C-alpha cells in the first residue's frame, strides 16, 4: 500500500545550469547555420576578440571529468595550472594521464592534457551531468564534453563505471583545413605506483577498445585512495577514419610521436608488457585517432568511452558483491559495447535531466542551481550499487555502499549518508533504500545484537568489518539518523519494505534512544535533537505498519524528550549548542528532518527564533559562511545547506546558500569542492584527523517535502 504524498513540486527534480555568468549557451555561442562562409568568419572574428566577457566571474578550481565512483574520479585542476596539464585523481595526488589533441593543417595542439602546443580555454559550462569546455586552437573551436550520466529511472545505467567524452570541431575562418584528432590514456589510472607492471589487450568489432590492468592486481584493496583491482577500458566506435594503436610509448617512435608527425596511427599492437612508466618517455599509452580529412565548417561528433572496471565491488562480510549492471550484462565488455552504442540516447537523456534538475533548483535560486550542478556528480560518486554474487539476475538483493571519500575510508558512514540522503531521495527513493539496506541487514544478522545503530560498516572500504563500540553520543546520533533516514525512505518511496522487514531492529534503536533520555538531552543540542527526531520517526513508522499502540508510546516519549531538550537547549532566544553556556550556538541542521518529514515535533517559536538568530550571525559572517558551531573555525557545506532548507526566512536561506556558492566558485584554493573549509579563507580543513581536501557529499532537496502521513502500509 502506498501512502499519499503531497510532494512539493520542486522536489520532482528537474536542469540546465551553466555556471553563473557563463549563460551564453551553445546556441548563442555558435553562428547560425544559415550564415555564409564570410558571415561565419566575421562572427568568429568578433566572438574571439571578446572571448568570454563573463568568464572572470567563475573559474572553478577543478572541473569534474570522469566522476563515477570513489576510484573512478578524475578532475582537471585549474589553480596554478591550466587545461593544458594532466587530469588528476580527485585529491590532486596523482596524475591520471588522459589527453585530446587536434591537428590543423599538420600543426598539433593539445585540447586538454599535458605536454603539447597550448590552446585557449575560453568557456567552461558545468551542468549536473556534463562539463563542457570550449577551446580555441588557431582557426578552429573545439567543444569537448565530459558526460557522466545521472539516470534516475535506470540503475543499470547509473551503475556503469563508464563516462563519455565527445568532441565537436568548428572551423572559424571559413577556410578549408585538414583536421585530425588524437587521444590516449596511460596505465596511471591503475596505481599510484608507476613502477607497477601492466598488461593490455585490444578488441576490435563494432567498437574498438583497449583494456589495461595491473599484472599483480590485489583484490578488494586500495592504496592511497586508488583501487588495485581495476581494469582501465578506453573505447571508440569503429569506422569513419578511426585508427588506434595499442601501447606505442609516448616518447620517440611512440603513438603520440607517430600521430604528430603523420597525423595517423598504424594499428600496431605492441605486446611487450612493461611498467606503467617503463623508462624515460616510455609510458605505454593506449591511443585512438580520427581523420576528418578536409573540413570547412564542422566535424561529425567524435565519441569515446572511458571506464575503470572492478569485477567485485565490495567485500560484504564473507561475500563479494558484484556491480549492479551485472544483472543485465554478462561482463564489462558487453556493458561497454552497449554504453557506446547508446551514446545519442544518453546525451538526450542527460540534457533533459540537467534541464529538469536545475530548473527545479532555480526556483530556489541560481546559486543553488549551480551548487547542484557541480556537487551532484561528486555526491553520487561516493556510492557504489551492487547485487550479491549468486543473484544472477535476482535484483531483490540490491545494496549500495558509500565511501567516506576524502575524510576517511569508512564504509557507509551514517552521519555522512544523512547529509546526502535528501539528494538521493529526490533522485530515486528506491535507490536511497539500497544505501540503508546493508546497515539494516547487518544490524539484524551480524549476531552482535547491539541496542543502538552502528555508525558505519568499518574503516576500510572496499571491505566491511565490525566496528568498535562507539561513545554514547555517536550511538545517539547514528540511531537517530538511521531511524530518520529509514522513515524518510519509506515516506518518499511509498514502499514499506524496510520498515516492515526491520521493524524489530528499528524498535530496538528507538528504545535505546528513549532509555538514554537524560543523555539525549545532555549532549550537543543539535545531535540530541537528531536522537529525539529518531524517536518521533519511530512513532510514525509504528503507525504506518499498523502498530498503533507502539506509535502512541513513541510519540509520547518523543514529546517528553523534546520538552526536556527545549528546557535545556533553548536559551536567550536561540538554541545553544552547549547547555551550560547560553552564549554557545551552532547550526541546528537537525531541524531539517523535522521540516522535511513534517514531524511537527519542534515548535514554530524555535524556528522563528533561530531565523532571527541566524540573520544576526549572517549579517557579519565571513565570506564563505558561518562556522557550524561557535566553538570551531570550520564551515560545512552540508550543514549550511540543511540549515538553509529548514528555515522559513528566504533571506536567511539565500544568504546561507550564497556563502556555500562563494566557496564553490572560488579558485583561490586548489581541490574539488570540499565539504568543510575555513569560513574566512575558504581553505579546506582536515576533518576527523584526515588531512587534505574533502568532498562535498552533500545536496539537499530543492525544497522541503511535505507529506501527509495518514494511511498505514498494512
Ligand atoms: C582564478 O581565475 C581567474 C579568472 O577568473 C584567473 O585569472 C586566476 O589566475 C585564477 N587563479 C588561480 C590561482 O588559478
Ligand atoms: C607545435 O606546433 C609546431 C608547429 O607550429 C610543431 O612544429 C610542433 O611539433 C608542435 N609541438 C608539439 C609538442 O606538438
Ligand atoms: C590563444 O590566444 C592568443 C591571444 O588571443 C593567440 O595569440 C594565440 O594564437 C591563441 N592560441 C591558439 C592555439 O589559438
Ligand atoms: C527508481 O529506481 C527503481 C529501481 O532501480 C526503478 O524501478 C524505478 O523505476 C525508479 N523510479 C523512477 C521514478 O525513476
Ligand atoms: C590523497 O588521498 C589518499 C587517500 O586518502 C591519501 O593517501 C593521499 O595522501 C592523499 N594525497 C594528498 C596529496 O592529499
Ligand atoms: C532473490 O533473492 C532474495 C534474497 O536473497 C530471495 O529471498 C529470493 O528467493 C530470490 N528470488 C529468486 C527468484 O531467486
Ligand atoms: C514512554 O512513553 C510511555 C507512554 O506514555 C511511558 O509509559 C514511558 O514511561 C515513557 N518512557 C520514558 C523513558 O519516558
């Protein structure tokens, strides 16, 4: 049975956002097709003299290129660097060599990647699924698009570890030019250690693809963030002037040299397997070229697919789980062939997803739409979708796992999941359930019979393990988060599977929270509120599955806990974070789930007092936001955004969003859009003891979701 939902229309996602100030879309950027040669040349003469008047407004620190999962995560660094340098692993610790070149009348220029004749990057447009670079190279303009699909209706497609790169070349001077393209990758995608020996192969049918893997892979093992059990796939459609070379070195006599001097690749298949870096200039590389011959207008779109494939995704207890796409494809080559053949459909779907997603977000603000555009891919790429080894088409056993990318290597970190959950619910609530499933399943079956919810599934992605006993405040937070997410998943999906199957587990957690009564009121006020909302969610869960008497008890318990919380936490017209200090304060982002799920536990008096209080703090806040707690000098994108979503004051909401937006668009500090940073400098901060920049896992729903929770599920 489904419950009736009154879903805010903004929640039904929708998209097209170029970065602000870069709104000149392709239609405006390219000359009308009916222009004569002279007119086209004139158009480009003008366009190129004023390359991108608005570009100065935004030049993000990194551009996401291939961002599909924790290991397949490549970005272009633009801080102290340019597009004419190598793509890097997300934390900029390691080069992931990938490049694209254009040859115009036998002069080779590099569209992206290191080491060649430089070109001019004139525009960057980032949509939720695409990074679109406009690059001028003498008398041509190239549009190079990196497409990372987000496919809410199709988990098989979503789980594919592949991305598209496609390129269109337009001649800008109306003259005829001889035009060729070249692209390659190296073994650097497989390990941080460039001394590792690799092996490779090439396959030629309707598509041509290179596969490259370590000679000594290590199953389910990562080193410095990179998977040691992956295979790199690089594919092109065959025909139409496409040629390849398997493993020419990049130095003298190698594939790049051959192409630069002859504009061709000879199809040579080097089988002398060696190291990722086998000596000076000898980085085995896996190349494609395409010859367009003479062109005076524009080229047909060239399309490639790049993938980083792992056979087993995760070790879950004693089992190994397969990537979800294996429910439909027998192996990765099968999936890759379909992926490449499906390019045109995927492109159309991506444009439509981008439009609906960002259009919904724009109803909040343009800043918000742009945040959604850059962080959606990052957030989704922390998650992997799996089925069990034996299921062979049986997709009832779907589970998703999140890696705490950037902060630690924790598996399915509950606190981080709670920040990502609203986005996931808005993309596909069934998928959000797959993320809860391993935690719920473990709680029921791991034999430990813990009374509280565990805070993650171990410290070492991609393998789960039993965690140590946490402190009480962590158990309160995790139990509250799990109850809240489980209820949110049931509510938004209208599917009672989890709340029915795991009713006894959920009830045990709620009992734990109730039994902590005084502690729930005694820890940090925001975390305590998470626990109390968990109890309130249990009341709703009980009623939904027809356990009305449980429902009444938990409802009464939640109210009692709330009253005690308010007495301790609501002082001087705001919620303190430390009960003993009335001057303490923080972002009470736990309020988000009260609003989102229409729990009505917290009184309007508290909300309006918080709005007024935040307004006063925001009035003299640092450039990149307010700290999430008065006791730290750290701002958090997730907590800022959840706080913004919980306020009814649109001025407060927009100020909170625009500060995160300011951080997203600054190119002062290198690195991907982080989740935590110094509010005044924007510098990324160490978190949980781990150094370096951290991901933003976060997004929140475009607006709150209001639900009518009347019917039961029984
Ligand atoms: C930041 O972007 C601007 C263009 O908007 C550029 O001029 C500047 O060099 C960039 N800063 C860094 C550190 O890359
Ligand atoms: C750069 O272009 C010039 C021709 O203008 C060519 O001689 C040279 O080889 C090119 N350099 C590279 C690295 O491709
Ligand atoms: C890049 O722009 C500069 C300045 O307009 C120009 O001189 C140069 O030729 C351009 N480079 C290429 C490869 O088009
Ligand atoms: C959500 O995902 C499920 C499972 O993959 C799928 O069956 C369903 O059609 C998706 N829902 C929407 C609205 O796309
Ligand atoms: C990048 O991340 C990996 C894994 O977390 C870590 O081992 C490495 O030190 C990081 N590198 C930098 C430069 O932060
Ligand atoms: C599919 O898997 C579930 C859970 O493992 C199991 O209960 C069910 O019987 C399986 N169905 C089929 C058709 O094998
Ligand atoms: C929970 O609520 C029930 C019903 O009102 C009450 O009997 C019980 O004492 C409450 N438990 C706690 C710990 O407050």
